[in-house]
C-alpha cells in the first residue's frame, strides 16, 4: 500500500516506520527535515511538513495523491513555546483527516491515547479527543487506537522510570498505587499493520493495552530488577505536595514532569485486553517477557545512572557563572581587579567597563541556562567565552598556568563539563 505517515521521527512513529518498511509498504513520511532522514531510510519518500503550520486542508491535499492509508502518529506529552496541544493534536490532524476524505484516501489510522474520552480533563487528552471526534465524523474507513503507556527501545517515559528505579531510594507518589497496562511498542506497531488488512474492522475505537495490570510501584521495581540492581527502599510523597513543586521543574527539561501528566497518572490507564488480543491473534507481550528478551546493556546502565545528572550538571554550570559574576562585581576587592586589568593595557573609564561588563556577561550566561532555548546554543557561547578568556590570559599572563589554585587550568574540566552537557542535551526523537 501507499501510506502517508506523520510523526515518523518520534518514538512510536519510528517503530511504525520500521514495521511498514519490513512489510514492504511504500511510505511517504512527513518530517521537518527530510534530508536528515533520507540517508537513513533511502526507500522512504520523506517530505517536509511543519505540523505547527499545516492546519488547513490545502496544506495536505498535494501530499495525498495516490495515498491509500494515512497514519497519524504525531504527539507531544507537554507543550513548549513552539509546540501546542491544540495545533499538533487537534488542528493539524483534523485538517489532514478532512483532506484525506476529500482526496479519496481509503483509511485513516489515528494514534490517540487511553483516557481521551468523555471523562478527560487534561489538555493532552482533550486535544487528542477533539481530533478523534473529527475523524469519527467522516465517512471513510477509520481506526482510532488508544494505547496505554508504550514502552520499548527509545521510550522517553521509560527512560525517566528507569532513572527513578536506579536511585538509591525509589520515589513514589501516593505510594505508587497508580494502575496501568503498558503495551510493548512492537505490539502497537503490529496492531497498525493488522489494521492495514482489507478485511480488518473499520470505524473502530480500540484500546491498545498489555496483558498485565500493574501499579507504578510494580513497574519501577521491575525496571530496577531488569537493571540488575539490588533491592532498595521506597519513599512515598503525597500528590498535593508534588504538584506544588511543578512550577519549579521546568528547567529540568523533563516533559513528563507536569501537573497534567501527574493527574493523568493518578487517573489510571487500564482497559480490557481481549479486543487487542483478538485483532493480533495472540496476547500482547507482557513486560516481564519483553524485558527478558532485551537484557540491560552498559548503555542502559549509563543512561539510567546519568539521567538526573543532566539537570544537576546544568545547575552546577549555571551556579559557577552566576557566582563568578556576583563575586567579581560585589565582593572581590575592586582595586585588585583593576590592577589585573591594567596588565591588559586598560585604564581610566575602561576599567569599570571591563570589570562590570564581564561580570554582566557571566551573569547572563548563567541565567540563560534556565530560560533560553535551545540550550545548546548557550553552551556553545559559554565554550567560546571560556576559550577566549583562556587564550587572552595565556598570552598576557602565562604565569597563571602555574598558579597553585589552578585559576586557568580549571577551565579544562569546565570545558569538558559543558561539552558533556551539550552531548546530553542533543535533541531526542
């Protein structure tokens, strides 16, 4: 079949793409940067589409010529300055669905979410539900899949859970009693392939869940066991206390740590597994079985152990810049600072300009780590400033390399720390 796939660079979408290629379908994948993906998948036709802009039928019609099936796998777990639920989950998909109907597309498969129903209260679920309702109103064949928590290679949420499981003491919210039925990503991809069959049921809303209901505590303990770590204690915090901390977690760059996400978790995420079992012709894989088949690697251990080091490293680097600015401007003897600057040939009005200007630059570079996006751009500027400082001092005052407090040599581990944060902050699909 000729298939138009959206969201192919995301966790779920990438697994769907691999399964479609394996099943010998012809795929047109909508992405922001086709050139980055084309070399990886030369058999796929990548086209440039910005979902935040493609909100009219006319934006989609040119892409739907000779397309048999549309699969929408675009989704975000939290909003950002440049991405909103309303546009990505509702407006753009609704325009795509209406265009597909107009173009004569045979079937649309929508990846929604378990909980996107009449009892939904979160903006995530409500935005998904709005698109589902638009699709359900159309006359063509459609399938709406509502998965529970999806896990597998590349799952962002599972990365967070594994990091929590690897902590010396595992943190829980309200005792970790929240219920869910995680679905293995391969089973979700197989479900989509099954829905492509011409004899597959249509105009169907299907809950996509795993065979086992488990609590959040059970899930975390399973992940710890999978990592091969010794058993440990857990500590429980009331939800109301955790919600009060949410305004302070933005800088952590963790999309799952939002008030809406926690409320969705509290609601539970379970359903009857018999419909998905009937469609697949087999029971979905249990988490225990999936983990057994995919033993933890050194990379998994590194990722789990370093997960929370990224925000801590970010905080530590920001502290150095901000504290240096404060010390330079207010506490270090001004005359000693001026004496140092005179060795660079500065004098008169240039002395306070250089002193307080450099302190202001340090302050800006430190504060920017909390508020400026993309983060990596700030980090590269910091590297440039450090290298500039180091070269300048090395040229004018090379004796500082021999200072017992390592006033210049400390720049080397600082540069390495920033480079490490750059690598850890690379955009993940």
